[in-house]
C-alpha cells in the first residue's frame, strides 16, 4: 500500500488552516505564505486534504481563548495549541524560522540522532538567538518534523529537494553522528581524538556489513567480485590496525563463514560403527551440520 506523502511542516500548515474559517480557506494563499517562509506545502491537494481533516471544529470555535475546553481539545488534537498560545520555545522557533543561515545548518542535523541540547550548544555561535534545546524541539515539531516521514519517505523527499548533507545526516549512524557530523556539516573542527585507526575500524565494519548483505544473493560473478572486494578492504583495514596492536579479529572471524572449510576430523571406519554389519551398495547421505554453513 502506498504511503501518503506528508510535509515536514505539516503542523504549521494545520495552524495556518486553523486561522481561517472553513468556507474562507484558499489553498493558494496558504501555499504563498509557506513559500515566503521557505516551507514546503507539497501542493494544493495536500493542503485541501489537511483542511478536510480539520472540519470537525467545535461550535463555538474560540482559538484565542485558552479556557474554552472544546476549542483547546481541538487544537491539542492537531498539535497546534502552543502556536495559538505561544510558549517561550515556540517564540524561539519562530525566530529560528526567520534565520535562513541558521536553518541551513540546523535542518540537516535535525534528521540525525544528535540531541537537541548538543545542537543548541554547537549552533549558538551562528546566530544572535539564545538557542535552547526546547526551542529547537519546537522548531522541529512545527517546521521540520523528523517523525512525520519514514526513512524511505525522507530519502524520496530529499532526493527531490535537498543536497547530500541532508541525506548524509539522515543515514549516518549514531556513533559517527555524535563524533563527526558537526565537522562534516562545517560547524566544528574535526574530533581531536580521531585517527587513522578509527577510520580503519569503521571501514572494516562497513565492508563486513556489505558482505552480509551479499550473503543471500545468487552466486554471480558480480556478487563474487563484490565479496572479494569486501575481503580485501577488511584485510587492509586489519593491516593498519595491526600496526597499532589492534586488530579486527571479530570481523575477520565472522568473515570466515563466507569461505569453504575442510573438516579435519578423522572419519571412523565403517566396521567400527557397524561391527561389520553394513551394506556395500554404495548409497548414502552426506549431512552437514548447521555450523558448516
């Protein structure tokens, strides 16, 4: 089943819809408002669909009155209450929205596993805004919501709209994100603890992961060549690590599963097993234990 596309700014779009009476909603005007802020409305059909979903407004509808129970429930249902009744973090999020230079650094990293506290700390020097973790969380919620799209949807979305740093942040593993992503994004120097040994370990692990992905593919010349490349990469990484008395022993041991092995065990004579009572028909079955695969 095809998934329905969603905009990372969906909750802000819902807020814009909630500001207008249902009969007065003009998707073109909402699109123009979004484009002026550099936000993606996905198209008029998407905005119309969101508007239709929000037609269950209470009567009376009093979004300015935080004490109106039914309206408050409606706004909370669509996760836009604090846009109507701004907290300090929502006000901060709206300031971030107007700082395009900051957004270009923040948005890719919001797709990674870096924590909001770390993002605020690393990005403060690029803006006059007193960045906080809560402000960054609010910005993510309304304007760049990582949780609204699946990994596959994000990749499709980014392929059409954004450059490599966004995809790199989305796919990068947690350990690399914490140590190296700020450097990759140009907001910090390289990790001073990084060295060629770290790189060798990482490259060896990547090669082994790729080998695992190839394990269940048909044994074509292409697959065999790819496995051979993985093995050479792992061995080169191991050679680097051995020079520092560190080795990829576990990775190499696992990789041996891809190699055919000969069982060195001695085969017992058939007379020993049967006391001489056996058939000489030549028929039999060779059964390999699971550990032989």
